[in-house]
């Protein structure tokens, strides 16, 4: 169920616990996909939720298809301008993230167009409002569907490197942890593998 999945993304991954936002997320397609009106939503769920749902409906009516960087930047600005309440944009970004995660259910002929929208419009917007983890995942998924051959090559290379360096990383992590403990510093040492798109971008 897409509306519930969208609310789950916001609550469990975006740490959004605002009941108004989560309710708007579950109702975000109501005006466009049903006969329900803004006034009906206001009367049943309250005006605060109705405002967000209406804002999401306005965003959905914009044509995001763009092949030129300057057009993409204009659309990003338009989205920010229309989203008087930043919560509208947060729901919209979570909506796109869930759509990208389930893009394999969409006809393949649409993959590149949707991935292009995601890379040019949504990922930069997520970064612009401080949702870095969401930006990274949107970029990764957009890369996967817009350039599947390059994505496969890079991910296979990264997997091979991770396997090759696993023992060294474990050893270094253990040594650093021991050194920190010896100095009385309470810290956790973690390793992180670069994302495929980040590696690919540096190769270009």
C-alpha cells in the first residue's frame, strides 16, 4: 500500500513524527485520485492536514520532464516557491523515494525518464533541505535505472574491493578502537563504502 509505505518512510527513516505530516502523506493522492475535495478533507481531518494535501496536489500537477540543466534548476526553484510549508516538500520527496524503490513494477520504457527527473529535480532538492541520506539514495536509484550498465560495472567493482579489503578494514577498525579506549575516549569506529553513483561521478 503506497500511502502507508510513504508514511513509514517519513516516520522510520526521516524521523518525522508529526501526526499532521503523516496523515497528509497517507492522503496525498486523495484530491487527484478520488472525488474528495479540499473542503471535505478539512471537515474530516482538519484544515492543517487539508492545506498540506492541497499543496501536494499542486506539486503533482507540474511537468518535471527536463533535459536541460537550467530548466531543472528553474523547476527546483518553482518547487521550493510553491512549497510554502517545507513539510509539503518532505512528503513529496518521500513519495518519490518510495516510487523509485518500486520502479521495477513500472514498464521499463518509463525508467529512464523517471530516473532523469529524480536525478535532476528531486535528489538536489533533498540535499538542499538537509535530507542527505534521502538525496544519496535517490541518486543511487536514479543511476541504477538511467545507466544500468555503468551501475552494474561500478557495483561489481565495489563488491570485489569490499571483499578484498574486508580483513584489513576489520583489523584497522579494531586497532583504532583499542587506541581510543587506551586514551579514555568513548567512541565507535565505523567503516563506510562509497556509493556507486559517487564513484561514477568522480570517474567522469
